[in-house]
C-alpha cells in the first residue's frame, strides 16, 4: 500500500502536508503516537496510513471537539473519515486537553501538536517532555515557519511566535508549505534502523 491523498478539510491539505506526515511516520516507525488537534481527521489519517503500511502501531487522537469555541470537528465525523480511508483499527479517538495531558508524563514515540500553536505552547511542550525527547521520542508540530507566525489571530492576540525559537528549541522544518510542519528530536536512533 502507499499514501492515498486525503480529501478532507484541513490547513494541511493545500500543500499536501499529509504526505510529509506519512513519510515521517514511515521513517520513525513509532508504536505509540499521541495527537492533539484532530479537527476532521486529516493528519490522523495520514499517520494511520503509515502505521497500516508499517504493519502496526496506534494513534491516540485527542481533541476538544465541540468544546473548542473555534473551528472544530465532531467525534462521529472523525470516526466516519477514519473508516472511509480504512484506518480505523489504528486510531482511538479521545476527548482531551493537551495541557492536562502534559502533566501526566505518558510515554510516547511521536507526538503531533496542532492546537492553535504558538511559541509558548511549543516551548512548554519541549520543557515538560524533555525526558522523553532525551529517550528518543519525537515532537511534530504545525507551524514553525515565518509565514505561520504572521497569521491574523497570532498578531491580533499578540501570541509569541515560533520561528524565533527555532535554534533555541532545536527544531527542523520538514515542510515549508503553509502552515508548515516542524520536528523536534534529540536523537537519531530511529534513523539507524
């Protein structure tokens, strides 16, 4: 099998960031993926396609769904989309808040964050999950490019930008197509396999 283009509403769709997610998961070979910010399931499906092609692994896909006051999807809609793309066996859909999860110290191989990201959110994630990064876990996040830091709500609400933290946090931009996809990793353990 291979990556199948995902025709679901997402800021990732225009520049096919799903393919970047798919290829990244194939390289890392994670057994446990934590995802925060599901919306309609685009990124979840892209990563689940890779797990399917690897023959295993699982995504715990968290979102606030209807509790998020802005653009959101529903659990039923995401479940339908997972089934449509044949990846429902690789995903558990959960209702949950990223900041509550951060205090639990739950082991993961790959974490994907897409929750109205800004510099403070990414800094907190790196700080609180540092021990997992040291053990080889990887964080993927929406954003990290200059253009993403200049979107309306970031400037209107004076949110701290991500791009100036690139060197400090040690992230690499995987895809510069808007809104950008970036990775934070401390070891290349998975690349040696």
